[in-house]
C-alpha cells in the first residue's frame, strides 16, 4: 500500500516506536501512584516524553500536558478561554475540532481570512477582526485539507498586540515545522501525538502557556486530600490514568524526530507535495496549490471524490476523500458541495510514492 | 542527619529535580514521601545523602525547581523539618 493519508494519522512509524509501546506494556505500571520499580519505570517513561516534547517545543516539561488526541487538547484550551457567547476569531480553514467546541459553547464566531494561500488576505482580515475586540482567537497552523500554511507568527504577534489570548492548532505542523511555545507566546498549542510526531493513536499534547481549566476531574496522584483539581501543571489537566504505552511510543517518536531533524522531514514532505501537485495539474486535474503549502495536496477528480478514493484504494493507494472534518475550509475554498481527494505525505515521503500515486490517478 | 528528603507536589516536579541533580553529579532517588510527613497528601520526594544536602538545596533553588518542605532523617529513622 502507498499510504498518503498522514493527515489523518501517520501509519509507518519508526521501528523504535513499536518497541517502546511493547516494552511499556510489559514493564510499566501506573505512574505517579506507587513507588515500586514498575511504577517508577512508568513515571520515567512519561517524564521522558515530556522532556523530549519540551526540548522540541520550547517549554518546560511540566507545561507539556499529555492528552488522548489533539481534539482533547483543543477542548481543554478552548474551554479555558471561552465560557459561552463571547466573541472568538478563527481562520477560514479550521477543523471541526475547533469549530464544534465553539458551536457547543454558543460562541460568537468571526471567521477571518478565507482566501487560500493568501497571507495578505489572512493578516488583513485577522487584524480587522481582532481590532473589534475578541475574547480569544483560535487558528490552525496548517490546513488539514489544503496544506495551506498560515502566517501564524504574524497572527500570534497581532494577538499579543491586541491582547487577545490565543490557541494554535498544530495538528498538521507538529513534527514538520518549528512550533515554539515561548517564541510564539501562545496561551496554548495543541497537537496530536499520532500524526507528525509519529506516536500511536490515543496520544496528544497540549502545550500550556497559562494554567488551563480542568476538562475532566478525577485522580491525579497528587494533592489527594483536596477535592479541587490541583492548581499546578501538568496534574491540573491530567485526571485519570495516562495512556502509558502510547506515551512511550510518542516519546520515541519525538526522539526520532530530534535525531532526524524536522527540517529534513519538512523538505521530504514538501518536495513530494510540490511534485505531486505539478503532476496532477499536468494531467488536467483542478489542484489546490500555492506558495504557502506543506505536505498535503487536495484536488478535484473528474468523478465523485469518494468513488475516486475507492478506485485509488483498489490500486493500493490510501488517500482520504470528502470534507476531512473541515467543512469550513471547504466552504472557504468553494469545495463544500464536491469535497476533494486529499493526498497527505509523511516522514517517509519519496518520489516513488508520488509516481505510484499519479499513475493510479491517471486511471480515474 | 543521615539523609534529607525534599518533598514535591507531584512526581513530575520530583523528576525535574532528580534530572537536575543527577546532571550535576549529585546522587539522589525518588521515593514516596512517608505518610507521617504528608498530612494526608500523596507526594513524592527526593532522598539526598547528608553530604550533598547544601549543594542540592542551592542547585534546586537556583534552577527554581519548586519543592515543598524539606526534612532531615536521622539514623533512627526520625524526621525533622528543616528551615530552608
């Protein structure tokens, strides 16, 4: 199988990740509860993951809250900043993991910046929206549908200037592009463990620039005599038993990225995406590509997009079709009615994958 | 005193302290804080040998690793809170 659905999850993990998960299952008890060797080995495994994340993302280990996925992380962040009915600014390319919590909170959402690959539009609209006052801003680093890389550093600077707390959704950028909590001065940055960070499903990270409100209350192995959730990180946002085998794998994924270098990962993925976009355009497909694009290419096949994906699957090509849990992004790009077929490259991207994909695409 | 115990509010902070001290060549290990010292809390502590105490204290304070109460443990296993 040629796997091009890394936007959903990375499928081919580094071998060390499988070993780390297996080892944790065999050796790790519950961290932060007991004091016997396998409990301490579990604690060491978890802390090792926090340390690796802290080093990569520019923060302290205790600022690394471990979650079950990026959606979980985003919910913690959004529900800390937004309580109900307040004005929130988002970009035109957000995932349902951002828009659905805001909808549930009945937030007054302003969508700013709807033109694909257009930084001028994004920054002009975003600033205009912030100037009118907002309780919070939430924006993605890279669109999961189109690979559109947003100008997050500039957007973060605008948020700081207008004193609007903000959350960055790094679901598609963590492990591929620089993401630095301190440099961005973000309130929160959310990411999955199972995409670019190459960990197992069931893992995620919330980088906390400020204290979050607990989304779930329960046992933390600390301040046990108090009924309030602890007032310190990471415990305040980590109730219940952690997914230790998953975190073991995530830690190994992070260490792999440190060894390989995320710049190298980016270059591989970017090169494959550009080549793929060019080839699809040459074949006559409507392709969504532009200057600020990372690792993901969406295009319109000449047939129903789900049928196209099915035909590609029969030829051993794994892609995702439809709305990609991001109807807002499709609405912005004008593809809400058709959906698109999306090829998203991963850390193992190469020219052979692109060639195989394009050969298969020619048939549809 | 034979040993000293630095208490921490969670295992994460104890681990942060442990990492720091071990990097500096100060031997220590994480253990559960004795119940008699915790006043119903559950916590972890770093156990340090007496001759490393002052250096460990200075390093933890300089690096701003947050710790709670500090106890000395004598050879009979009795604890005494240290004013730091």
